[in-house]
C-alpha cells in the first residue's frame, strides 16, 4: 500500500457517516475531517488545506462552492451518492476538478423503502400506530386493498427499478415499466407512459433527475392517471411538480403519495427543525394530508448501504491518489445524457 494520506473534508457529516467512514477507513488510512455544515459557497472554505471534498445530496455544489474549494487546494469532489444533479459539472470541468460518485451501493435499500411506503400507505400503518397509542382501537377509515393482482407502474428500470419490479412481482402484482433503455432481464412488461398512467394502481419513480425528467409528473401527466393512484417517489423531488400533486390530492385524483424526496428538501431534510416554524408552505400542506407519507430522504439508510458508500468512496479517493483510472468519474457530458 502506498502512503495513503489524502486529506478529506467530509461535509454534512452525521453520526452514521462518522461510524461507517471511521470503520471503513481503519485499514485505508486517509485523514478525514468530519464537517457538520452542508457544502455550499459559504462553507466551502472549511475544506482549505484538504485534497478532497466529500459531499452528499443536499449540498449545493455550484460554481461558487467549487471555486472556493479549488482555491483552498481541493482537487477531487467525492460524492457519497449515486445522484449528481446537485453538482455543476460544467463549472467543475472548467476548474479542473474531478468528480467521482458511488454508482451502486444498495439498490435493495431504496427499492425496499419504496415498497415500505406502499405497504404503510395502503394499510394505513402510520395512522394505526398513532391511534392505538391513544387507545383508539377503531378500524374505521383503515381499509386497504390487496396488492395481489394490482398493476404497478415503474418509471426507470435501472438498478433500483429492477429490484422494485422483482419485489412487486413477488406480491403477485402485474408490473408495467417505462425506461428509455429497455432491459430484457427486468421482471416487468414495458409499456408507454400513457398506458402506464392509465392502468397503474401504484406508480413508483426510479429515474435520475435530468432536464428530461424534471417535473415529468406534472398537472398534465397527473390528469391522465387512473383515479385513486398511489404515487411513490424515492427518486428525486423535482421529478414531481409538488403544487400539481397537492391539487390532485385535494380532488382525490391521487389517492395517496409516499415521498422520500421533495423538490425543495435542501436545508430541511436531514435536520431537526422541531423547534422551528416550517417556512415551506408546499411541504407543510403536503404534511397535512392523512394519505401522504413523507420520509426525509432515508431510502438509502441501511447498514449495508452505508458501509458500501464508505468503502467505494474511500476506494475512489485512493484511485485518485494513485493516479489510476477513475472508474466512477462523473463527466460533464453526462449532463446531456438521459
Ligand atoms: P440507474 O442509473 O441504475 O437507473 C436509472 C434508469 O433511469 C436507467 O435505466 C435509465 O435508462 C433510466 N432513465 C434515465 N432517464 C430517463 C428518462 N428521461 N425517461 C425514462 N427513463 C430514464 O439508477 P438507480 O441506481 O436505479 O437510481 C435511480 C435514482 O434513484 C437515482 O438517479 C437517484 O436519483 C435515486 N436514488 C435515491 C435514493 C434515496 O435515498 N432516496 C438513493 C439512491 C438513488
């Protein structure tokens, strides 16, 4: 082993990050500084003197942040995520900063969370839990439906969508899928979006956020969906136009929504704001619906996923240190790919 002494500033560090990175780094030996604030233009100078800035999904890695990182000596941005929509790739390329990511850490973690949202919403577990704690043992309003025989629509049959397809097939669901690239191995029948919107009882989103997928679930798409549809989003918040979703929930056109991501989650999710007044009126409205379940971008949060994220991130950093080919590099031209 070479003298692995890359200095890494790990932003938005939480207790679980410290645990997983400290364990994975034990035999690797990079020097990690855990930095609590999110990475933004204002906090980027905290990385001065480090070789690497390690970033998570709600950082704002824009041109100002990247320029400040570069000025402080950072040469590599190591994302602890698969998604890279929070990074200005063009500015990074211009500044000569390399970007690496963790393309796969546990598709099971995310797909299983999507299914957890479906089951909880369908059988109203969140309401039942609150009721019995107040000794209200009534079943009124808790009627669900059999998943068996229902149609599930999946948008995106990449790593996560494929796992979701297999799980839903296990429940006896008919699985329809849409993807720009079809995968012959997927446990799903491919269909166009119009068919999926018309026939799906449950729709789950597993595509990345790109200009092509931004607000793909808008007023028009929602209006063509089957009345009472359950919408699940563990992809990225801005796949859905949240205001249009609220309108559809109010009319009952959307029967339930399980949201692990929200388009304005930056600065809200991952934080304890229980002492504060929530300033985001759209999120506040979403949280008033009994048939909406919001989780705070936690679909990835399993022990296995955290361990894989730490191991791959450290391996990405080691490859950079050794001047090896960066297998997990994100290139600026990936912006224009689907
Ligand atoms: P993947 O890259 O394996 O699969 C994405 C699929 O989307 C590909 O098959 C691709 O062809 C398809 N696609 C891309 N653009 C499309 C378009 N315009 N229309 C239709 N299909 C399109 O990615 P993976 O690992 O399955 O992850 C999917 C997304 O899940 C990530 O991009 C990320 O945003 C999100 N994610 C969320 C997490 C969470 O904790 N909530 C954790 C990990 C990922």
